[in-house]
């Protein structure tokens, strides 16, 4: 039905979005079986599960990927509260936690766009800087995950 709307020119793009990682397995079948233009998913440095199956599959199928909650809603901010961005993050030009989190997400080649969402101009400028300069490569991505995992979870 939806594909027919697109074929008739009544819909421009077809996609599926969700923002909870517990639904990753539900997304595999439509990615494989349907003609999707985009998916929107939750993916963050403390939630890398999509990189195992969803992102490579979308990339193989030529499906655009929108990333929601690159900051893990508020959980990542709570987790890094009181901690400085590690010095080694300078290797990929991350000067703030926002840039650290965004560069992690943007570094995956399947990612098309990230929606960090802010209403504050200074945060907007900081977020834009997360999309500039060097990006971390695979070994550094693992180091970023391990660093965040080493911090106590917010209560």
C-alpha cells in the first residue's frame, strides 16, 4: 500500500523510525524485505547495538539512517557529569562531551544525519563542531565505548 503511494507520486519517501534499542530485531525484516528510503534509530556511545546489524544492513541496502538521541536522552550527560573529556579525544578533535558523543555516532559510515536537538545557540555551535574535523576510527570507537562504560551509571 505505501509503496503504491510512492509509485503514484503521493509519497516521496518511505521509512521506519523508532527510538528504543529494544526494537532493533523488529527492524531487520523490513530493512531486508521492503524498499525503504530511510530508517530512524537510537544509537549512542553507550548504546552501540545498532552497529552490529542494523547499520551495516542499512548501508548494504542503500537506506539513509537518521540517528535519534545521540546523547542518550539525558543518561550520557548524567554519566559524564563532573568528568572532563579525556585528553586522547583531541586525536579526533572532540573538545566537549557533545562533540565526543556526536563524533562517535557520525563516525559510522551508514549514518546519514544526526538529530541532537537543542534550543540553545551555544549548544548548537558546539554540536556543529561535532561534525567537523577528524572522526574516530574503529579502535578509538572501542576506546570511547570502554571509557563511557567505566564511568558509574547515573542514579
